[in-house]
């Protein structure tokens, strides 16, 4: 036992004793070995959008081990630290144990019948008094596709409210709208093989080293023939992998891309044949670019010098295959949608679409952000159908056998609009499914005051999340490994996630929760789920709903997914094993003329720039060890110990001004809120005048400070830039504004030199 304890302390606090056995080893004597699982269940990781294949080891009905699936094409046997410890989150002490109702101020476990009944009565009451749209629902990118579909039907057709959206609006919405603007439909166009095959790859606002670690395997294949360009104001771990690193000024990507297009057009490096055959709008586009994005102006806006702009433009345009991949540095911006279209423009004028190593590729965030885009029934009708198109509405209604008048004619409120409607008193009930707004939504003070106005808050979560803890009713849900269905990853690959163990305590799968809850509403269950007993039945209906659409699943089955290691849609008679890339030569874009659109789009300056009171720009994001609001990773020793609290990354020059060093604690204030007691990391990964703070932590809640500004087309928050001040005990009043703008590349170089001379003066070797 002592030995086990030693091992526990040495390796990881969370090791369960019953997972280990002491065995005799000829060299080391007694050693602790993991007990062999009774069975290995093949499944898919439930964390991020990479979609790694893995096995769960099951012993005595418990998940005891996670390991990579060597045959899975996405990860070939490897997993990142989150995947490797995934089985541990299933038994975290913070799991919700079943249905809970707030009684005398505290959440108490009750029967499911009592919880369902309580919520149904309240929803009906609110619906009768204020109309069904007074019920708002916010879901996620982390359910199984079958669950999204089942939930969407219930909310839109059963509860009859279109005020339904997901946390995907905090995440992928700009990519969705940008793809729609450019290509006529949502859907990431490329695949992971493109990371391998590209001669030039530009990663824009995507820190894959922390957040999509397994993608590095694809990127590093064939590395010696490849040029990696990283665009990020912060010198992230990914930036360290770059051949060319562009430390651009915050949110100037759109100007950068337009500037590259200028140089390409000026130099005649564009692909004329491709432009003529596959695109529309070239004339206006060219005029717009040549009139407005001269290299010198772009250098000013972005801070990247003209020479480097030419070098990057030439590399990109003259490569046989060039690819751009982006994530939140692009999407989470008030000009996110148009920045995505600018990236698409660059791909189109250089002919980088629909061929190997060539794609404007949105990397997705959550394990099934794609599933909800395809069939979630939030911003579109399942199967990428449009609310505004009567033919789409009719077609969907016919397939599922409901009256077409039931299908909404427009999208309801997006996530931030739902919060505003609650604040106005228009939405009275909120049902939150698998998301934790009390940590993840911007401008927390406003959110929290709005939520207090609700008549009822229902939270459906697998853990007692921050939001669950303030709920009136909690539907405690089963999670990954305890239920079956599929996830679609960033490359449109649908993977089967299998059930390995029984749901924890008295929890139920989201699929079962929704179906059983629907029985408390007259006729709804019979109307929506008459042939849907199991996730497999829902999958069959999804196949019918998708047939003939871009996201065509009609040729798929769970078994084929397992055999092939996932299937990339479209999968049908024409593409029986799926299709790697969209919009290849033989595949027109889903626009009326089959062509992609070149769109004139414009950069806009920050709406909340630095000022006397708030002289720094705050950038927020992630770290490899933690996932989002930490309900899953916060109790896993090996992950949490490495990143137990938030930090503020600041430049040496700012640290000097505040008279602080790494390890000191300071406060951050902004127009909307303040965070105290946050630890300093002095690192020249960020420039003077900018700081970075991870958003995972509820104690040092950085979203108390972030900006409630949203992209007008996608409603995605501008999480990555807002103005702040720092306060230390030595300099409580904070930093004085000295510069009129955040520094560009030229200034950055000067700054680096000044740091060097500072070091020399103080005798520090650098
Ligand atoms: N470990 C871990 N992995 C995750 C997640 C997690 O929470 N933890 N979450 C998953 C999810 S849902 C998502 S959406 C993805 C997100 O994955 P990423 O998008 O990689 O994550 P972030 O850290 O939010 O932001 C990425 C980068 O954008 C940069 N950035 C900030 N401002 C700008 C700008 O103006 N321009 C440019 N070009 N870049 C800028 C930041 O400095 C940061 O390095 O990760 C997924 N994977
Ligand atoms: N400042 C700042 N804020 C950000 C971001 C940023 O970069 N900066 N990024 C934004 C982005 S991209 C995202 S995606 C969001 C993420 O923000 P959230 O969606 O709030 O983050 P999660 O912690 O993943 O929340 C998911 C919830 O679902 C629960 N859950 C897990 N599995 C299941 C299940 O199977 N069923 C049910 N019912 N519940 C389950 C988890 O316990 C957790 O409470 O944060 C956004 N917020
Ligand atoms: S890269 Fe993403 S999908 Fe793969 S193991 Fe890590 S968290 Fe899971
Ligand atoms: Mo995300």
C-alpha cells in the first residue's frame, strides 16, 4: 500500500488504487502495474475538434485507461495530455449525480419525474403567458450529433421557440458565415492531409501547439519541403515552429490578407485561369484591393514591414500548393466573418481550392462543433437548409413528417441576443445545455445581472458547473464514454463514439433526457420521435435528412465509420467512402452559378482602443493542460497541477513600469470589471502594451473584463482585444500611456534591441 501511495504521489494524485496491482519484476522487485482492462472499447476523443481515435480500457464496469488508436487516420495512435487522461474526468467528484432541484436555497437530488415535471409546468406557464419565444435555449458543440438533432427538433418544433443558439457562436460562427459568404455554404473545405501536402502553410490566429496538438503531426510530415508562416500577435508555442513569424498588431489580419492580395495582383502572380473558371466578382475585388490596400498602408496597420509582406505574398502565390488554417485569432472578432472571407479571397486568387495541400481551412474547436452546424437546428435547418427558403422548409418537413408551418421562417435570436432579451425581460426561461456561460461569456457582470431576472434557469450538464450551481433545476447528464453517437471533426470526418460504461450515478444521456422530457408536453413525443428509440434510429433519420445535401451522410453507417476510422462527408453513392476535399474540379460551389465569390471586405480599427485610463490591449485564450471552463480538466491532477490558476503574460518593459517580476500578483481592470490576485509571467512572447490571460479560470475570471462587442454577421464576441490597465502594489495607479498605438514589427525590433541593451546594462545574459 505504501508503495502504491508513493507511486500515486510521484505519478499522479488521481490514480485509483483498484486500477493497480503489485507484481513481481525480476529486476525491480515489486512494481505497480495497471490492471489489465477487461475490454477495450474503440471510440473518439470528446475534447477538441481534431477528433482523435482512441480506446477506453474498461475494468469492472469502470473506465480505467485511455490510449490512442494506432489505426485511426487522424492520430495514428498518439493522444495529447487531455486525451490520455480522459477516462479520469468521468468519475470526478464534481459530477452531477442526477436530477436536482433548488429547495430552501440548495440544490437537492430528486427523481427525474419531479425535475421534468417542475420544468415542464414552468415552461408551459411562461409559454401561455408570454408566448413560446419567451423560452430561450443555449446549447453547445459537445453533444453527439444524434443528440443535437433530437434537441433541435424538440426546441424548435416541440417548445416552438427559435430563440435557440449554441456556444458555437462564441467559437465557430464567423467561420460559418465567412464560408457561406464566399462559397454559398458552411463546411470546412480541406482535410488534414493538406497540412502534410502544402508547400506553404499560413496559420492565422491558431495556436495548434496548445490547442490542436495532434495536428502538429500532420504539419510536421514532409517538413523540409514546407514553409510555415504563423500570424499571431503573441509569440505562441506555435509561433516557435514558424519559418516566418508575423507578430501583427491585434486584429489587423484582414488588412494583412488584403495587402497580400494587393501585392499578388500588382505582381501578376494571380491564377488567372482559376479566377476565370471558378470565381465571380474579380473586377470589383481587384479594384477594391488596389485602391485601398497599398503595401505601405498595410505595413502601418499591421506592423509588418513592406519587405516581409512581399516575401510572404511571393511564397504564398508562387507555391504549387498553399494553405491557410485559422482558429480563434480570426473568428473571435467583430470583423471575424469578413476576415474569413478575406482568407478565402486569397485562396481563390491563387487557385488554392479543391486540390491537394490547398485550402482555406477553418480548424474547429469543440469535439462536435461541426455536428451542431450540420444538424443542430440553431442557425440553420438540419442539412444546411435555410429558414428563409420555403423549398428547404418544405423538404425538411416532408422528410420528418411534420406540418411545414411548424418550421420557423427565420432564425431566432443568436446567443448574445438571447442574453439581451433576458435583460430586457422578454425571455423568461433559459435552458442551458452543456455550456458554462458563467465563465465563458464576455462581460460577466452584465450577464450575471441579466440571469437574475429569469423566472427559471435550467442547466443540463454532466458536472456541477458554475452555471449549474446557480440553476433552479439541474438535469445531470451522462457524458463521453457513457453514451453512443457520432462527432464530426474539423475535416468533416464523422467518427463513431461508442458507449463503454453505464451513465454515472443517476445521470442519463442527453438523448434520453430530451426524449423523456418531451413526454411532458402533449403530443410532442409522438410527433417527433415516433420511430426514434435509440441514437442509431436518430442517425438513420439524419441520413435521410442529409441525402442530396452538401453534408450528405446517406452512405454512412456506424460500422463503416469504425472500419474506415471515420468518414468525411459527403458520403453517398458517388462518394461511398466519403470525400477528402470540397469544391474539387468536378464539384461546383453551392452558389446559384456554382462559382466561389470574391468579396471586397474591409479592415476596421478596434472599437475599444487604448486610452489614458486603459493603456494596454488584453488578449485571451487557452493553454494545453486546461479545457475551457475546467469542469473536465480542473480535477485531473496531472493537468491541473501544471496550470492551476490564471496568469498574466506581460512584456519585460511593462513589468519594469509596474515594478513587478514573475511570480508577483497584480490586478487587471477594464471598463466593465476587474480581476485581482493574478500571477505575473514576464515573457517577451507579448509586446509592450499588450498582455495575455487564459480564460479558463473562474476565480480569476478574465471574462469579467472582456468586451461585449459582436460581429454583426456572425454574432461572435470580440474576445481577443479590449483595453485594460494593470495595478501592482508598488504602482497602484498603473501604467501611463506613452505610445499612441500598439507597436508594429519595426517598433518590435527596436524594442527587442532596447531589451538587449537593458540586459547588458543590468548584466543579465539573454
Ligand atoms: N487545451 C485546449 N485545447 C482546446 C481548447 C481548450 O480550451 N484547451 N478549446 C478548443 C476550442 S473550443 C477551440 S475554439 C480551440 C481554439 O484554439 P485556438 O484558436 O488556437 O485558441 P486561442 O488560444 O483562443 O487563440 C489562438 C491564438 O489567437 C491569437 N490571437 C489573438 N489575437 C489575435 C489577432 O488579432 N490576430 C491573430 N492572427 N491572432 C490573434 C492568440 O494570441 C492565440 O495564440 O481550441 C480547442 N482546443
Ligand atoms: N475570454 C474568452 N472567452 C472565451 C473564449 C476565449 O478564447 N476567450 N473562447 C470561447 C470558445 S471558442 C468556447 S468554445 C467557449 C467554451 O465555453 P463553454 O462552452 O462554457 O465551456 P465548457 O467548459 O466546455 O462547457 C461545456 C459544459 O458542458 C458540460 N458537459 C461536458 N460533456 C457533457 C455532456 O455530454 N452532456 C452535457 N449535458 N454536458 C456536458 C461540461 O461539464 C461544461 O460545463 O468559451 C468561449 N469563451
Ligand atoms: S488533440 Fe484533441 S481530439 Fe486529439 S487527444 Fe487531444 S483533445 Fe483529444
Ligand atoms: Mo471554441
